[in-house]
C-alpha cells in the first residue's frame, strides 16, 4: 500500500517514518558495546523492517549513547556500529535513512558531553532533527522502542509510539506522555500493527499490554 506524503517541517511534503531505538529494539542489548563483532539483530527485525520499508516508511535509528559522556568510548566509535548495522540490514535489502545518536549525559565524566541537552530521550530532539534533515512527516510517523523514554520521546515529537515489551523497561514510571499507542513482542509484530493502523484497520486506543 503506497503512503500519501504529509508535510514536514516548514510545510514541505514529507515522508512517514518509523523511528527505531537501537539497543534492545533493533539489536540485542549489550551495554556500552561498540564492537561490531558483537552486534546481533533482534528476533523479527529483518522481517518487520522489510515490510515497513516496502510500505514506504523511512527507517531512522535514534539512540541514546551515554557511554561517550561517561568516557567509555569515543563518539567516533559509533561509526563502526552504524556501518555494521547497515551491513546486517542490507542482507535483506533493508536500508536506513538515518542514524542519530545522543552522546550526552548530565552526570557524564567528560565535560564536553556532561550536559542537559535537547536530544537525549525522552526529549524529542533526535526525532525533530531527523525530521528536519530528512523531510519527514512526524504526524504520520511512529517511534518504536523498548522503554517508556522512547515512548515519551515519540509522543513529544508528535508521533505515535509503540513499545516493544522485550524486558528493557523495568521501572514502568507512568506519565501522560508515557502510554504507548500499542505494544508488541518484536519488530515483526510491530510492523503488522503499524501497517494495520495505516490501512485503517486499527482505531485508537490501540491494543495495549502495559502494566
């Protein structure tokens, strides 16, 4: 099903996107890992992203990487992670439109990165920047992640939000912008939900399994 373009920032025609958290959503969560050899895609990732790409969604990674601020690895090390991720996805013909990372943390060890920023989720800065640079229609887009900070970032940006209940969220702190529109077990199921909503087969409130 072809998607009709909406409008991006500045009133330009924009594409819908699916914004993807990285660790615990797109790839297995190995804390502070920047070794490309240890990167493994999550179950259902290739099938789900292939379906979304065929439907016309731009696929964009938005990830918090506080390991930079904590002095655990250099910001430049994320380039190898992005390259390996693109390589794994390309095996199934899937391509990323963008890869956006926040290197900051207010309690970081490196002064250049130890700050309150607009890009660290749950703030929406990464999504807003991607929308501006890539010409995306936020109102027609989704944020998919494994914790409620991802949900909040998506909703703050004006997107719909889907929570992957893969065990990443352990605190379940509620809030007005922390309720997902839908919950899924993996990206394959997430794609089915998003595409059903696109075709008008789901109506809010979406099925939810939040605690």
